[in-house]
C-alpha cells in the first residue's frame, strides 16, 4: 500500500507562512519588548519552521505550529530565559474594584490604551503571552493550547488569572492617577 506524499512543499510553506509574518512579529515584539530582537526572533522562527517543515502534519493548524516555534525559540533564548526566571508577585484579588473608563473623551481613551499597554508589559510572561494570543491574535482556546503545549483547561484558567492580574494592575494605576501619585 502506497502512502501519498503528505510533505509540505516549499511553495506551500511560502503560501502558508508569509501571511503570518505581521502576526508573528507583533507577538515577538510583545514577548521581547524590543524591535530588533523581535525581528531576529521572527527570522529564526521562519528558518526553524522551514528546516522542520517535513515534520509538519498537513491538515493540522499551521498558524498554531508557527506560533509554537516562535514561542519555543523565545523561551530558549537569553531574553526568554530571563523573562521566565522572574517570579510572580502575589496580587490581592479580593480587593480589586471595577474600573470603568470614560469612552467619551479621546484623550482619556488614549490614556487608557497606554495604561493597558504599560500594564501588559508589567505582567509575567505566561500571562502576557496568553492575553496576546487570545485578545490580540484572536486565537481559539484550542489554538492557544497547541501553541503553549498545555491542555485547554489550563488555557482557560491561565487566561482567567491573567485577566485578573491585568485588571489589578490597571486598578492600581488608575487609583494612583486619581490621587495625583
């Protein structure tokens, strides 16, 4: 019995991989927090993916496969190792108030966006990456589970904790701004 050739051709790799460039760069930039490092990380991701394209199973999620290569490459880099070595601080989630931004003012809206960006950079890597994959890259829980190599239940619980941590940081930032601190 002959098995059909299920390998990813160079042309097919190019067709699938090139449209992901901007998404991969944005994710890499959030992970590294440096434009040049993000460019290097994306380039290394494409090189590794092209070299390992024979290992890609046609019919599976190519996007999740590429994001997983990028994430693993980041985690094994010097920057990634340093990011994961930082321990999480305990946050008092019981005393978190609900923040309601005022959408009527453009200035306030911009300030809110800047506050969210700043708060995202303050989150531990495991929270930052899951929020970015879900909210920015709009990946499904299943795709995120493939990228992070964790069960879907872990994605859901980690996403919940990440949102709570982000909310806590924003509440603290808005409290400080309200008091002129």
